[in-house]
């Protein structure tokens, strides 16, 4: 979701500014933006002192508070057109590291929640991304080898490959991996596209 469907970087940056200040380790917007990675806990580790209890507290606070920043979240380029075209041909599922509240609030406000047949969020009672992906495929009634995972990080590619699915990476300024394209290439995706809309003309999806 984040980095492929919605541009949520601003919401997370602003939330991290608030959380770091509340925890007694205030960080500026620029300091946080320079250390952002596609993981809430990972970013907290880079931004805050080396203390796992502190990181855990920060992660819980961020997940609890970020949905209040939903008004600053916007759609990535061409998303609505892409989802409309894909929905006409395929079942669509959403796997996200955000919680259900943020997914429903953000995607509902932006008018794209209805495109997804199933949504699996991080607060689903399954501990790993691999298990949540498998659960999503079961809900959709799709075999792993029939599915295409669309994401924006090397971990998305890894999950897809382990399951036996194809993996597509979207790389543009919405991506949490922006500026680190080599890491994406090294992860071995089936393709790297500049927009979700490019899926409509990607040969296997035609």
C-alpha cells in the first residue's frame, strides 16, 4: 500500500517528529527524512538512541497516531486508472504493513478501497509477512504461481519469490525505496516499473 498505492511518507515523517519529541529525543523533519527506510521499527532504530524498548514504544506510538495524519496522505500517480483497469481483469488483494484503521481511513478517503476484493493488514493475527501473503492468496482463491506481488521494497520481492509468485517493483518518488534503486535490482524482481499504470501494458498482464 505505502509507496505503491498511497504516498504516506509525509504522514509518517510528521508522526515521527511528534513521537521523537514526546519520547524526549526530538528530531527535525530533515533528520527523519534522511533516515527513512521502508520499516517503522527500522526507521525508529535509525532515528532514536540504540534501545530496543524505546524502539518498541516508538513503533506502537507511531502505529497508534499515524492514522490521524490521513489528510496528508495522497494517491501515487495514476493509481485510480491503474486499479480500475486491473480490476476489470483480475481479483485484487492488498497486503500492507499498516494497520486496518489506517488502511480503511486512508483508502476510503481517497476513494480506492472498493477496488480490493480482500485486504490483509499487519494487525491480522499472523506474525510474518510471508504468512499474511499466503493468507491473502487463500482469501482470493489464487495459487501463488498465478499471482503477481506488486511492491516497492526488496522485502516485497523476497516474499513473492519464496511463495512462488512473480514480483513487480514500482519505483518512483512515492516509493520508500526512492534513491536506492540498486537494492531493488539486486533483489531480482521480474520487472521494475515507474508507475502502477504500467502494469496495464506489462506483457504478462495484457
